[in-house]
């Protein structure tokens, strides 16, 4: 397992449909974590391509 960027407990808090809680598998958390890490990496690349050292919302 790699470093976690997302917090599993927070995923469980948000995993609801019509105000009913849903179970969250470990695989879901791991896959979401990888997607978030890719988003961060892409945003960092865009910031550097625009000669900035600050990642901003517009980089997403």
C-alpha cells in the first residue's frame, strides 16, 4: 500500500445515498487515493508549466 492522501474515515462519513450510510470497501479507498494522487500530480505539472511554485484551483 502506498501513502494515503485521502482519509478513510472521511470517505465513510460522505458515503451516503438519500441520507443512508453505505459501506465502503478498502479497494474503493485505495482506488480513490490513487485518483487523488494523479490529480495532484497533474496540478503540480500545470503549475510548473506556468512558472509557478504554487498549486492553485485553476490547475485542476
